[in-house]
């Protein structure tokens, strides 16, 4: 069973994604901040991370950069998810620079998220 780390500062979003992903036979762990994400990756090596960009403290960009620089976590696929009104072209460039799998804008259809997950880890 593949493990997915869902990171979002909004509890309802974490819980909803967790429930839906568990129904699809994924093991799901959650984190509510960038700092929690880095700690969770030390104790559990997830197969994939769904990472909110806009969070207080360490934002998703900073977390992804740290994870991609560390030998133990550099190969974990990351999907950004954000509700921020970001320019998709600039965001796509940033995704490429950091080396994450892609991004989705909130609110997104669960089917779209699942398709990205399946293309990243099956």
C-alpha cells in the first residue's frame, strides 16, 4: 500500500482528502505546516506528497526545496496544490525549477488529483 502525505493548513481539506484517498486504498498521513512536513518525512518516507503552497511559516515552495535538496527525500514526488491566485505560467516555471510533479488549483476535482497521483506513483 502506497503512503501519501497530505499537507494543508486547513483541517477540513486535510480530512476530506485523507478520507477520499483512503477509499482508494492509499495509506494517508497528514501535516498542517511546513515544519510538520519536514518532521513527518524524517519518520515516515511517504511515496508521494500533496503539498499546499500557501501556508504560514515555511510555505510549500520552501518545504519542496528542502525536500529536494536532502538525499533521503529528493526522489519523493510532490504535487503542489494551491488556492492562491497565481499565474499558471509562473507557477509551472517554479514547478519545473524545484522539480515537483505538477500542481492543481483549489478547488480541484478529486478525479484530477487522483489522475496526477496515479501518473506519479500508480
